[in-house]
C-alpha cells in the first residue's frame, strides 16, 4: 500500500471478502447508508425504555423546568441549583420539547432527540474524519464500527451531554486533521472556522472536556515533529476572538444571575472533585478504562486486535501519528482521573475506529501482513464473548428481577448467534472486511432484542413509571399534589411532576393531613411512602388521630440504583378524612 501526499490510501480492502465494499463504499452511497444504519441501531428502545439511571432524568427535569419557567439561563432541579454542566444540552433539549408541541408533558424520548442527533452526527463525522486520510471504503468501515459500538448506542438513548459532545469534538478534529495534513502550503479559513465553532459548542455542552481532548492532540502534534509554525493555519487570533464571543455571553449571564455560584459549583465541587477523588462512588484504579473498553467498545476491540500487527510498521504514517496524538494524551488523563465512568473515553472511540480501519485496509489481501493465529483468535474471542454475554443477559435479567424473560427479546437475541458465529469464524481467518457485515447483523439483532423488548419488559425495575401510573389511577383528581418519602429518585420527580415534594415521613403525614390552601385549585393530595419510612409516617398519622390509615394500593419493585427491593404504600388524603 502507498499513500498520496495528503495521506490518503490509494487502495483499500482488497480481496474477495471485501467485494461488498465496492458498492456500499462509494462516496455517494456510504454516508446515506451510515445514516440508515444509525437509525436502525439507535431508534429501538428510544420511546419504550423509561428514564434511565440518575443523570438522565436530572438533565431532563432541569430542561422541563426551563420550559415551564421560561428561564433559559439558570439551571435548576426543583428548588436546587444544578450548577454542574453548561447550558448547551438544556437548550437543545428545550428546542426539541418546544418543537414537539407537548410542552412540559413531553415524554422522555423527546428529551433524548438531541442525543440521537449527536450520535448520528458522530457516525457521519467519523466518516468525514477518516476521509482526510483514506478513501470512502475505509471511511465507511470506520463509521460502521462506530455505529455498532455498544457505548455510543447507550449514549444515543440517554438525554445527556455525551453524544452531542462527541459530535462537536469530531467536527473540530476533522477540521484539524485537514489543516495539519496541508500545513506546509494550504490555507483553509473555512476549516479553521469549523474548528473554532465546534470547540465553542463543545464548551457550551460540557465545559473543558472538548478543549482538553482537542488541545492535547494539538500539543502532541506540535511536539512529536517539533513543528509549530503551522498553528497559524488555525487563524488563532480571529478564531480565539470568535470562540470567546460565542461562549462568553451565557457565562457572563450565569455569573451575574448566580453571583458566581455556578463556577464555584461546576469547577470547585464537580470538576476538581472528579479529578481528585472518586466522586459518587465511581473511583477506580488506572487501566480501568482500558479493561472496560473491551466490552463497552464492542465490536471495535476485535478489529483493533487484527490491526495491531500493522501498527508498528506504520508509525510514521500521518494517520497513525494523528490518531496516536489524539488517543494517548487524553486516555492517560482519563486513566489518572480518580472518578471513572465508561462514557469518559467516548471522545477517543472514533479515532480508534479510524486508525483500525486504515490499518486493516492496508493489511487486507496481503499475506505478508496477515496477523498471526494468536492475534486472529484473540480478535475472534473479543467479538464472541460479549455476544454470548448479551444473549445470556436477555435470558437472565427477567428471572433475576423476579419476572419472565421477554419471549421476543430472548428469541431475537438467540438469532444473533448465527451472524455472530459467522463473524467470529471470519475474524479467526483474519478476514476483517468479510467479518464486518455479519458483525453488524449480530449487533443489530442484539440491539433490537435488548432495547426493543427485554429492557421494557423488566417491570420490577421501572419503579418510577409504575408509581406515577398508580398515583394517576388512585388519585381523586386528574392533577394531584404528591409528596414522597424515602424514594427521591430523579426519574420519579420527572415523571410525577416538578411540584412533587420529597419530604420526611413526619412531614409527609402533615402534608396529607393539611387542609387544602387557597391557590391549590381543589387539587387532591396523595403520598407515596417507601416501606422503610412507613412506620414513622403511620406513627405521625396516629398521633393526629388517624391510627387506621391504610394505603390505597401497594407497589413492589427493584431499585437498580441502590440494588435493593422496595415496597411502597400509596395513601390518599380523602381516605383519612372519611
């Protein structure tokens, strides 16, 4: 294989196993097919799966309150200031909510639309980044590896920052790659503008993460070849001024509105706490991210292993040099940061796919560069083990939570064995290009099974939507005032309503006994009391002469955040007054 002066491969993915790429890898077809693949991989479960973990409903609830209050500067979760991330994702979610026409009643899938868009853009921008170094076939392979990645699939379905952050980082890095490749003679003011706009958007979405990843890559590129003069191709003066003008207005506004509290919380308590200690019990030792990526980056690790033998032969190649400068410094920072969550390394995923696709294209059809049996079998194992694990999870999740497996979920998951085994055999032979289609088929079947059927069927763990539904059923009015004691999950606040009141057991009893006040519009009162708080709640009622209080209904479930079985009583004020 040889490269042109701009670093692009003159040939890609030779051999009979790569014939399919001649059609789908055309520059007029590949991006469209990547969009279709993205929709197929990211849409299942979007509307069926209730709010997940604790971060997603916090973001969604803060956005809901922006829409309700029409205050699009400050960020709040009920009465508490939420000064952890900048405003970008809340604005995007607000646009989605407003466009839906549903207002504060919009379901969670509406809030997830910006993440869906961010994930699709990330796939297309992976293609665009790869095209700086290689032809459309190789770029399609890189995009396809990203679209099938488990971690990006999760982030595409969460109303959070990370999918859209990834898109902004990729836009900046794609522009940077082209400017760097043409650094000796080229002037690209349009690319420089893309670079600075994308960097500004990344700051508005998640603060310093985007500038850190891009900045470390830029510094490494300068240091590795001791070249600095090309930085003027980025138009740093004009770009820096534009960057400040895009970022500064909201930061000034939030500083004035909160008297500087936003920066004290976001930097002093959130960012530095994550760097220095394992925040929220998410501490872990170095190399944790590397171990986790073997599963969360599936199927990419299997293809990376096949590409590794070509890495040492290609260290001077522009694509390898650029990719390593992108990956290594930021990965080191993430590994040394005390707090570790799987999505932290997401900004490095596309460049791993990029360099793997390019190296595999050079290797394909060349017996001299074929990986050894050990490499091939390692790659096959990394592909097969997660497939088997996800299939087993589709069967086991239901019984673990006390319910039956989803029949469609289990059956579709088992069907993934067929393409999964085909892909495994082809990887064991070193045929990476031939292994990609069955890998995509296996991944898609697992996505449909897990997100489309199994997860929605796990009713015991979806406590918040079940509570909200039962409150609506037993309440004596269509819009009740609700207090909850012992279960303050953000997902329940989001689903039940902004004015839901998290109270102590004693205060919940007082709330239920309180005479309706002016301005409540005749709204009835309901209390949701978790079992551990119920004794105190009933004692407080008994002290007020309501010793015979019984719940209108009881609900049991499993809290995935705490890992405990929970039992709830739902009480109505009208039952106490009879």
